[in-house]
């Protein structure tokens, strides 16, 4: 085969180019620290790495969910512990007066102590994480209700169940700083300002402070007059339609039927006596939902992060069957009227109620243990994925450096050979 | 016979060797000329005469100046140049696309999808949280932006390769014109008995260069002209006639060709023929033009189909669940991603997966189809490769039709990756809850729907390529792009090596070797000197004879 100088030149150029390309590729790999820099370098491994990267990111999300779930469960545990403590104190008061006493001062002391503890227990039941009531199930924060506005202060066709007087209202056509002036009668409320628009089915947001507390309630004094109406001396801002009412002269199971105006409520059954400044206990009924708030903590595995307030305090679930607030209200009424059998019955019920709270605590503890083991599992999966990625993707510097040296020597040899051979010519020897 | 005879013989030697040196010098001068074939002087003895009973030659004669040329090698070079350049132009286009899918070194669509569903996870932990709701909307917008970015990247590349057609067709036309003019020069030169070696070299080079742009076949006519044809059989050059190739003015240009002429009719004359389907060779496998048409009409539409299928899957799955859920304000039945729906007439034959005679404008793979004889939940699995979309296209479906209908109305609903948009602006409309929060059993804390939407990411969905998760589908899409580019890179390096081998063979056969030419130079110089010496001797002989006479 004839070999011409053009061939030699072309071949030398080609080989130098190839050498440079190999050096460039090695340099790119070493400086980026990665074996595979673009999908076409190795499409199959690329797919594996991307899938594994998805797994790692998924794990990050699960870990973040686990952290939040832990926060909820820890918070619940704290509240449950508080409730246990309060219940223990109640049991202590109940045991000192278990056989009754004719001394009205002692009874009044016990009642006022128990009322204070009832308030504490309500606080525990209404404990908030951020702006959410942790025992409220799905009804645990602000509330939106649809109603019809007609350009006046009256809003009609509105569900008043969870509304209380004094709540802030916002929505389209509602001026700023508007609150509820009165509720009812019927599905209607009155505001302190007129709506600027007239339309039906407007979504109105109620609160803050939205009184969505799952166990809202309070101890108030009111004037009884033997009818269903209690007129003066009531702070209706904490009351809502459907709340149980108990106290002297109030039949068992009485509820608020309507709150026609601030300071006035209507009961669903008439009071049996007439008394000014009667002691009344409101609330303790559960207004939330029983739902478990589920959070995904690993692929397709969910965990409930809350405890239902009604199962815990009203005894509607598996923890026990005691309505703790009803038992407490019963105890207070029994002590007020020195009804010894009732005192003992309600004290025994509260004992069971304490067990009910303990049961809930062990449920929460169980879930926290499950969270811990899930967290470990997610982290282990992540580690496996990460180590495979780094095995595939991270450059072995020792190997790369050796290859670089080899390529460098080869490249230098190619350069030197090219330089020498292109010098050769017959012309040098012709005279 | 006499002294004059000696002088005559010496004179032919001087003449012919001078000519040989001329040829040698032409070779040396053209050592670096592209396409030049070295020329050899072929010498033969002059006619013999009989003197004193012996035959004796009458000196040397130039038989031919021959160029070293191998026709078979030229043919192989032309064919392989076409194949190589097809791969090369595909590689260039695919390398532009690869960064769109490179999630190894930076975050892209895959990450945007995962972050979007992670935002739903966060919302499921705090369904009434305004920051969480804001995050979902922001992530949805980022996801939409990413879809649009990839889609725009693909269509931009499609446009830019389409724009390259103008230059390539102009180049083809210019080369056709030059080949035709060389044809007539060669005929003129050779008819007058002259040597047209250099012109032929130029013509061979032009044909090789033409084969970079487009696949060609050629043969030499008896009169020395060359006829060049395109892969579809159209004669690009015949004799001194040639044609012009030009792109049509449509957004997706068709390749047009004028009738033969010198000059051919202008491209505005309306006499052009559409050769888009054949000019790239079978499967667009030849020449830069083939590579460009393949990328424009098959590779990129294929990628866009996959991208649309993914966008439709995301939008469909999320919207279906989102419509079933409730916002904080009780809103329900709302779409998170804006869906478009169109009604188009088409024809089905029953129990086939095809709707024919349908205008495919605005349709994309993954859209849901409904209409007479279409089972519920049927999706588009393929739009035709023919572009631009036209009224008489056909589409394939994921399920067979159950009845035959002619020109029936079919409804299509879905999204297109290029126009994907978030339909929700009010944070309260995000449907995290499975029930109306204001209803008796509901509440703002209900996270069931958010949880269901977040879990779409883990769910295996049905795609035309099989069942896989959204992330899995996109990762295998990325891998497909990688495989495509990797295989074209391999084709390019193999083609390059093969072409280099052929070039070496051509160079070995036709290339000028300086060493060889210098040796020849000395050879002819010495012969020239020898002949001159003979002439000298003959002159001296004549002098002696003349002296004798004096």
C-alpha cells in the first residue's frame, strides 16, 4: 500500500483528537467526581440512579412526615398526662367527701375546687398545637359556612351549630371588623355591620378566635325564671347551640336550643325553679369529629397522629365508656345537694375515666414506638439507596488518576511521534 | 537512416521527459488539493523503422496522462458519506436535547413532579395550613413550568433543525448546478481531444460533497457526463440540466423539487413536487437532510408524545381526585390543572383501535376519548407521525372500539405539555378534604383527599408502554433519550472510522506522495540530461562529417 504524507498527517490528527477526547472525558469525570454525567454515558445505569434518587427523596418526605407525626403524638401524650394529673386530683377531692357532709362551707369549698379542676380539664381537652385543637378530629380549626347576604346585617340560610356571639366574620361583601351580634331564631345570624352585597351561598369564614374547641364550655351564673329562657348575667360568647347545661333547677340532659341575642339563651326544656344568680355549668360535650388524621410514614403505610376527643373524654370508643365531663358535672351537682349515693357513683365513674385516659396513653405510646421503628426502616432504605448510588456514580479517584496518567503518556507519545515523523522528507537529502 | 534520426530520437526524449516533469510538477503543486487524483505519464516507444535489416525505434512517445482513480472506491465513499452525515446531524440535534433530560447533575421535571406530590404530603399533615396550601400551588406552578420548558426545548430544537433545511437545500441546488456545468465543460474539453482529468476530479469531489447533504446515486453516461439521482429516483442532474431543491414556506417545511432545466423553473412557479417522503432515503437514513427529517418528524414528535402522555397522566390522576374532594371553603368539583376539551369528527370501523379521518390538531397522546363505540376510560396512545397535523390523519386508542361509526363526534379531554396550566388561584379551593368542611361530619382538619393525591406518586399507572409509576415512566423516558443518543454516537464513531479507512484507501490510490514525485523528478531530469547529451553527440558527429567535406 502506498502511504502518502497526507495519510500520515490525517492519521496523526485523528489520533491526537482521539487522545484529547479521552483526556477531556477523564478530566470531566474527575473534576465533577461523577462517573455518569449525562444519560447517554450509560442509559441503563442512569435509569437505576434516577429511580434510587427518587427513593431517597421519597424517604426525606417520609422522615419529615414522621417528625410532624411525632410532634403531634408527643403533644397528645403531654395533654393526656395533664388530664391524668387533673383526674387524680379530682379523685382526691371526691374521696375526702365520699360519705357527704352537712357542713355547707366544706361542700362549697369542694365544689369550687372541682369547678377549678373542671376548667383545667377543659383546657387539657382543648389544647392546641399551632391553631389546631388536637382532640377535635377533622373539626379542629377555622370554620367556613355558607349563607345568604341581603345587604343588611342579617344573614339567612346559615348553619348556626358551631357559631357563637362575638365571633369575627369575614367573606365577600362583609366589612372588616364584623362580628356576630346574635344568633337565631332559626338558621339566621345578625352582624354588627351590614353586608355590602346581596347574594346567596356566600362562603363566610368565622374566627379568629373561632370557638371550634371540641369541648368548649364554662361555668356561669344566670337568672332562672321557670321557663326555657335564661335572660341576664350570661356571657354568651363562649356558648353555642346544642351545648349541655347542668345545675340547680335544670333537668338532666338539657341543651341550649337557641342564642337569640347577646346575654340571652333559650333551653330545650324549662327550668324547674326561679332563682337569680343560679350556678350553671355549660358544655363538656364533644363537638369535633372522631376521625383519625392519617399521615403517610412509609410507602402506603399510614399512622394516625391524633386521639379522638370523644373516645377519650366522652367514652364513645375502645378506651372506656365513661363521659368524664358528665361524671364530673354529676359529682359537682351531687356534692352541692349532698346526695351521697350520687357522689359515690360519680366518683367511681371518674375512677374508670382515669383508666380510660391511661388506655389512651398506652395507645399513643404504642404508635410512637411504631413511628420509631418506621423511621429506622426508612433511614435504612435510604442508606441502601444512597450507597448504591455512590457505588455507581462516584468516581474511583485512584482508578481515574491511573487512567489519566496512562492516557497522558499515550497522548505525549502520539505528539512526539507525530512531531518526528512529519519532519521526514526526501527533500532533506536532495542536493 | 542518418544522424538526423539520432537527433529526432533525442528530440522526442527531451520533449516527452519535459512533459513528464510538467506532470510531476502538477502533482507536487496539488499535493494538498482536496479531491485531486495524482496523474501518471504513460510512455511508449515510437513507431519502428527498418534500418540495415534491423527494426529500430523512432524514440519515445507520450501514450497518455492518466489519473489514478478507482470508481468503486468513489461509490463506497459516496454511500458511506451519506450514512455518516445522517448520524452526525442526528447526533448534533440529540445533543441539544439531552440537557433537557439530564437529572444526573441538576434537578428537572422528575424532581418537580416529586416535589409537587411531596407538597401534597406536607398538606396532608396540616390540611388547613396556608403555607402548606401556598406550597402546593407554587409546586404545581413549578411543575407546569418544567413541563412547558421541556416541551419548548423540544419544539425549539424541532424549529431549529427545520431552519437548517433552507441551507442544506440551497447547498444541494448549488452543487447540482455546478455538476451540470462541469458536465458540459468535460464534454467540450474531451470532444476537442483535450484531457479533462482535473475537471473530473472536481466533479467527483462535488458528488462526494453532495452525498454529505443527501443520499445520491450516479452513473457516467457514454458522452462523459454524469447523471445524479436522489433516493426517490428524481434525476437531480442529467447532462447539463439540473433541478432546484427548496423547502416550502410551511412551519414544518416540506422538501420540494422543481422540474429539470438549465436554469430550472423558479421555486415560485408552482411547478414543484413534494419529495419529503423520499428525499431522506428509506427511513430517512441518508444524508444530513435524512438526519434532520428523522429528528424533526420522528424523534422529537416521539419525545413530545411521551411528554404529553406523562402530562396527561399527572393532570388526569390529580384532577380526578381533586374534583372528588372539597376545599376549605366547601368548593368541590374543581380541577387543579386546566383541562381542555375538543370535539372532532372521525370514523371508526368497530373492533379496531383506530379512529381515522380525524383532524389531529391540538390532540395529544394520553388524552381521554369518549364518543359512540368508545369504552369508558379510553386514552389516545398514538398520533400519526405525519406532520403537520392534517384533517385526514388517524389516531390509535388504548382500547378497541365496539361499533363502526362514520364521521361521528368524538370528545377529547386532557392537556398538552406546552399549554399545561394551573387552574386554581384561591388557596382555599385546594381540595385536601374528602368531605365538606362545613358539614356535620367534616372539618378543616380532614386530610384524606390530600393523602390520596400525594399517593398518586407511588401508584402504578397504565401507560402505553406498560404499568409504571409517574417517576418510573419519566426515568425510563430519560433512559430512552440516553439510549438514542448513545446509539447515534456509536454510529457516528463507527461511520467515522469506516470513512477514514475509505479515505485512506483513496489517498493511497490517488493521493500524491512527495517522495515518489521527487524520485520521478530526478528520473525524468536524468533522462532529459541523457537525451540532451545524445543531441550534443549527434551535433558533434555532424560537425565531424561536415569537417570531412571541407
